């Protein structure tokens, strides 16, 4: 019998409680948390029947009228684009859905809402061949590192495991007027809020394991009433219809989206030495406590940031005590090394355009994230940072993905900040280009070499070992290229001060030396396209050059305030010509014999069947902090972050690790 009288608050809280206790992870304690006895056998039987790439439902059940759940499994094999490895993914997803129309027999209820909760466990492993990747026995919940003993016996070096749960709510603004102050809704009638909790594990050599715990609360709005609720579903600011939310399946031949979101995140990042009994016990305690996590407060947009922090730091006292006891030791000697503890408030904007049919698909877009970060060091002192990331991306697929490529360009600005998040000290300007190619040709390889040769002084370029790649049998599969340039304070200080006119001249000379840029001018495309290739092509970019020079003049002048210089960087991010050419231009202004002392340069080129090219000049002192902050940004803004890389001896995902690691210390799988 359906209830006809129920307050909005009681209904929502009741649904949350019902959803939480419907999940298998809450049904049993200790070692049984993730593996009800009958479930494991059922998983194995169903997995053995399925074809590669297909998702099957292992469990489907109606728990309560209006509340349903399903457990599904999916196997995937994908190229890692690093050193020719392939990644095998075993994904288990539990979905719980609640629709108010099924709980309340009233078509005109003013407080309709929908709740969807996903719990997903992902196992990722690396293999040298696609055949090995496809034929490997699936990992099941028995491989989940619920205890230190399991992490040692049932995970191999380089294995990645992720546990993540997402609780998403769509609520009536009229019933919850407090929401109007937290999200700009305009004429929308409903608001979207999501709360997530994740634990990511990386198995390292010598029984070390890296664990990152992340709590996220998000809220947002979008143009035409659409933002991301769950992957492939864009809903917000809609007019209620039939008491149900309709999933928007991404099958349009053309689709354009824009949106703005606010994310609050807290993360703790540990490396545990499981050879030490006290560290091993602390690991077990933390994992089991966190898997009993309750995410109601995470999703509540009206609760303070302390609630978000407490969702992570509750019940980890045993680990934190060891961290404090060992902080005076070298990181490699600590029983538990805390790499990062902090929070991030991220405001992100972006746009995306997709065109596609079955045989050919193309996607491109941009994103901008403004991060306000608090990092708590080992002395429990809080340090404040600003990090702005502007990203351009494009992706193409041909013949069902057999051919195609993906390109990502990031321009990142890092500043130390005051407690009110006003800029205080410049840390680095980071310029990154990453390309993934299903097929890398001889021309692609040589184009990369020409690009690097133009970027670096001849003295440094000659030190790169290009490994004598052979294309005698044609193109190489799974090509990968990544270039990272860190312009550090000493580099900017080494640039001789010059006025705007001098910058215009040196920048123009640099562009003429490099040849026609690929970027379009910011202030419009000329009606005559021949102007791009004629002898006077530089005139097309005159306005851009003046704007870039004006802001660089401010940046180069150390007498200007941090705020003024930060604002100048901010203005430059929107100029395509600047993003394409600034790295090479700034390097050209530096003394060629001091490059390694002034900046950091990293290069990775790899493909299947050949040795990886890796080169690094300089050492960016804040690289670990940068990596942690980029990881946070990626987790928040991208649901397709790359898990398909080997893990280095320091626990980070690095191309160098993939190039050097030969798998010799893999442990045998223990059933």
C-alpha cells in the first residue's frame, strides 16, 4: 500500500537510509563486507559466459516498492599508450534507483525528486599483449584489498583498484528554498546535487601500497538545463514532467553542451609499508572503516566543508599517529608516508561539441578549472594555493575506433596564496601537450622530432636517445606523445626586462622563424583565407601579438604586485596564439646554457613494439604537489581519467615508470 501523506524531509531521509542499507557492502562485517557467499559464485558463473566488452546483470531485485537494485559486470581491454601495454579492466557496478512516482500515489506532488546511487569497483591490470589482457582470469571481490593480507597476496605490482560510490539527488527548489543561495538556478524548477566517495589503491613493489581517499560534493547548472548527473545523463533545471526523470542517451549525431559547476573535495593520500605490522593493521582499519561510509552529509549542499573533511578523517587515527611518529624520517623509511592531505574548492566551466555516426565520430571542447587548494603538511600547517587549468581537447574515431586520435593541451598556472586566496607567490606556468594515436606513422614520429628540435636548444636536443624506431612494416599501433614544460620563478626572473615594444619585436621575430601557427586569430578570421598563407600572414595576428605583449610586459616586471601579474596571466589564457607558442617563445629568451637550471622539460614518446623514448631536463621542486593537484582536478572533472598506466616505485603514475619497469617482481596470484 502506497503512502499518501509524507513530509519531503522524511521521505528523502528515508530513501537515503533504504538505499544505503540495500547495498551488499553494508550487509556483512569484516572479511564478508564485499563478498556475500552466494554472490561470488554467481559472479564467476556469469562472467564465464559473457563475450568481451558486454555488460551482464548478475543480480536484479526489487528491494522495496519504488526501489530497485542491480549488480552488473563488464570486461574491457584497452591500450595503455605507454610502452605498448594493454589494460584489462574488470568493472562491477551496483545501481540503486528510487523514483518518487512509485512511492507516492499523487501525480501533483510539489516535492518530486529522483535518487540514483552507484557503487562501482574497478580492477585494472597491465599486460604486454592484448591476448593476455583478454584471456586473463577476471578479478572478483576476493581481490579487493579489504585487508593488508589481501593486498599482499591477491594484488600484483602495478594493479589498480578503485572503489567509488555516487549519490545523486534532484530536488525541488520550491520545497528547499535554501538551495537558491547555493546554486544560481534562474528559471529552473529543480536542482542537481551529487556526493561521491572514492578509494583508489595502487600496488607498489616490496609490499607497499598507495591509497587515496577522496570525498566530493558537487552542484551546478547548465545551459538549456543540462549538466552531468552521471556519465551519459545530463539533467538539471528541467520542468517536472510525469514525476520522472528521463535519461538522455548520448546518441545524437550533433550535440553541443556548456555548463558551470562547483565542486568541493577533500583528499588524503598515503603510502603504506605493509611489511610493518602496525602499518598493516592501520591499513586494514582504515579500509574497513571507510567502507562503512555514510554519504548523506557528503551530498547535502547545505552542510559545511567541515562535514566533507570529517567524512575522510574520521576513523583514521591509527594511520595518522604513525604518520606523526615517522615524520622526521626520510619518506622511504616511513611506515606510513602521507603524500597529501587537503581540500579543494573547484569552479569549472566548459563546452563540448560532438558529431558522430557509427563509422566516424569527432568531439572537441574546452574546460577551465579554478582551484582553491589547502594542503596540510606533516606539521599540520595549512598552505594555500591557486591553480588555474585551461584545457583544449579533441577526439576522433574512425571505423568503430580502429583508427583515430586524441589530443589534450593544458595551460596551468600555479600560485601560492594568502588565506583569503589572493595570489601571493608565483610557483610555475606549466604547458602540457598530450597525444594518443591508434596508429603512429613515420610522418607522425618525424613531426614530433621536428617539434622538439624547434623547442629545445641544439645542445639539449642532441642528448635525447630516440631509440632508432623502425617503420619498415608500416605504422606502429598505440602511439603516445607527451610534453611537459615547467616555467619556474627563476626562469621568469632570468628574462631580461623589456618594454611592450621590445616584446612585440622579439615575439614577432619568433613567430616568423617558426612559421604559420595552427591557431586562429582571436579577433576574427579574415574573409580572404589566402591571408593565412601569403607573405604577410603575420598581419592576421597583429592584434593578438599586441595583446600578448601588453600582458607579458606586466608579468616580466617584478615591481608589479602578485595580483596584477596573476591577472595578466589570467587574461592570456583565452588567446589561442599564446597557448600554442608561449612555451617556445619563453625558452628562446633564456640563456641556452642554463636551461636545465631555469626550467623543467619532460618528454615521452612510445608505441607498441618499440622502446619508449623518455627524457627529462631540470627538476621542478614542487612536482609532487603539482601531480597531486592535477590528480584532484582530473578526478573531479573527468569520468574517463586514465587508469591504464604502470605505477612507479614512488607510487605515482609516470611514463618513466612504464619505460623502466619490466614486471620482474610480479608476485604469483593467490586464489
